[in-house]
């Protein structure tokens, strides 16, 4: 029988990132529903390139694989739970603080969106970036703080894989 490995020394940092992403996402969503009452409002312009809107995402990233049926909803929730469990396993073995922080952000964002799907049947999205000129218009997908945490975490993992600490190569 193999002896279980000790948790990573970076586990705590990752769990703090997870909790921060989750709490910030859920607190902002609560604020948008309870204080702003975003569901009863039209577009709220925050800046020339940023609006707050109410958009329910019934699919996964960017609205892909839209699921309106209960079975699809529960499959997406199950997928998120499995993803978070696997990320937590990876986090437990993280070899660097940056990896731990990245994994915590990803898991916290995924958990925030999973809770939305559990409570509301879909994920609540609010941020709508856009650029409009006289002859051209660009609109990005509507997203939330959990999505920002996930993208930031993936970005940190990519950064570390490309530029992270590597042992110096030995010359012959």
C-alpha cells in the first residue's frame, strides 16, 4: 500500500484564492439582484465600453451547448463538480505558489457558476464589453466575475508553463 503524499505547501494560498473568487462572485451577484435589481432594469452604462446587463447563460462557456432541459442542467452541474474535485486534487499537489493561485481561481470561478446553475437553473452574467464607432461595432460575450477568475487562472497557468521557473540546462 502506498503512503499518501503530504499536501502541497502552497495549498493554503490556492484555497484562499478559491474562497476569494467564489465569495467575490457570489457577493457581486447578490448585489446585482438585491440592490441594483438588475432583472427589472435595462442596460446600465458604466463606461463608454462597459454596460451592466442581465443575461442568463444556459450553456457552458460563451453559451455553447445550451441546456434548457433539467437533465442537461444536472449534467452541467455534475460536470462542474467533477471539474472542481479534479482541480482540488491538482491543487493539493501544486508545486508552485503560482500554480496553486491559478488553480484556486479556476476552482472558485467554476464553483460560483455551478452554484448559480443549481440555484437559478442558469449562470447569471452581467458585464458586457463593447466598442462602437460610426462604422464598426464589436460586442464581447456577457460574463461575470467567476468567468474572470477562470480566465485569469488559465492565463496564470499558461504564463507559468511558458515563463515559469525552469532548472538551468547543463552544458556538456
